[in-house]
C-alpha cells in the first residue's frame, strides 16, 4: 500500500445542555489531546475589547458595554426570534470558523484533535469531522444540572432543549457515546479508553500505509 494519513484525526465533541461536555473536554486535554472550544472562542470575541463588540452593538444596540456583551440583554434580544438569531450567527460564525482553522493549522502535527461544538449536528459541523463523540446523561440528571445554573429557569431550559437535536438522535448518530451519568472517575475511564483506542487505530493505519 502507498500513501499515509494526512493530518490529525478530528473528533467532533457534542452534547446537549448540562450533559457534561465541558468536563469531558477537559478530560481530553488531560490526555494531551488539543481541544478547540467553540463556546470559549465566542466568549473571548464578546468579552472586553472583543473583536465582535462593534458589529454586535451595531446590530443590537444597547447589548454591549465596557465589560463586553451583556449576555442577558443579548439573549433577550434574540431568544425565540429566529430572524434575529440568524443575524447574530451571521456575525459570530465566520470569525469562529477562522479561529478554528487557525487552531487546526497550529496543531497539524497532532494525532488527535477535538472540536468542542455544542450544535455539531444542528449546524452541519458533523460532516467535517472524522469521529463523533456525544456526551450523554439520563434526562433527570441533565435537568437537575441545568436548573442548578445561575439564571436558568424551567421555561428557559425547555426552550433550549427545543432548539437542540434530541439526545436520543445524537446518540444514534455518534461513533462513541460518553456516559456522564456515573462518577467522574467512570467518565475519565471512558475518555482515556477512547483516546487509547483511536491512537492505536491510527498507529496501525500508519504502519499499513508504510507497507
């Protein structure tokens, strides 16, 4: 056989609200796998001095200040309004995509890279990754975790769920499901086992390519 794998294997990490995705992302980093956090990128772009403050303020006056975007005010401006939400996404998504591309270029020598994307299926990002990981927990745990967050209400939680692909459909489309319904140690073992399996699979592929 000729040829060899080019570039890292891209893992798309996703999961519904309060499923434990951020915790799992940190566990991947603990396994020396670089993680691009789409939410963190958005926070930096909308924070003090962020690159998107001016265009967001122009489109949604009164939603930004010295501390950056007022997420509560911006949320009220777009939540439940698909047209306004689309306008906000048109401001955010191209810049985040450019940051993601730069991240991939910086880590092009790595075997594995994780793209932490909350709306992986909803926005079509699943087609650009090699392995889909869905973080999941029982619905009663998800709800309890969400409602424990500052500012979260039952009504808001239900509205967010309505905008997301149902957990069962996510799991059905996953290559791997990480169950966060147990202990942190249980979740850690699942992540470590997946990283080990994927690295071993890549090593075998590279050996075959050299034959």
